[in-house]
């Protein structure tokens, strides 16, 4: 059995060019495999894809329901509190909506939440207990 991994996370978006610009402002790089229907953004450990919200619902054979809390967040973990603040400021400048200003967290770290232009939630966090490998990937213990 192959090792479990997530290769692509796809976000349904209402305005593909706007979302592409938003994520490129964070430093994501669009692949040449992108086209007018989908954008593939290359990350170090996977791909973030942007696809029209209605088209994504149609492809999955689900009804496109009004957007509310989806009980899903995406997280980006920093190596310091200052890095969290820097990422947060960059995202806000690019059009993110602040949900929770970065602050000391009950679990001993530092984190804040924001929403992208389509309301997808991102947590930017510093966890002093996390270790990163030589490639910058989170290295959880076995």
C-alpha cells in the first residue's frame, strides 16, 4: 500500500483570475498546466488547485450550497511569531479578510485566521513544538 499523502487540494472559487492573483501574491507559482478553467499552484509538498465553484460542484455531482462555515481550514505553519505576522500582513494586503488577529494560543503557540476572497479559511500559526525537515516540510513524530 502506498504511503498516504495529499497531492492536490482544490478550492472552488467564484472568480478564477482574481483568486489566481490573490494566491500568486502569497508566493504561489502557477504551473504551465493551468488554463482558463483551472489554475494549478505549485507548492513544496503538493499542489493547490483553483477551479470554478459551480464547475467543481457539477464535477462532484453535488449541489452548490450557500457558503457558510465548511468546518475545514488550511494551515500554514511558520518558524516564528514574526513570520506569522509577516504572512498575515501580506495576505491582508492581497485582499484576505481578517477573522482572528494572530495571538498567543491556549496550546502554547501563536496563530490567527483569515479568509481568502471566497471565504476559504486559512490559519497561519507558529507551533514551538513542531519541527521541520530539510525541505521545510512538517516532520511529525511516528
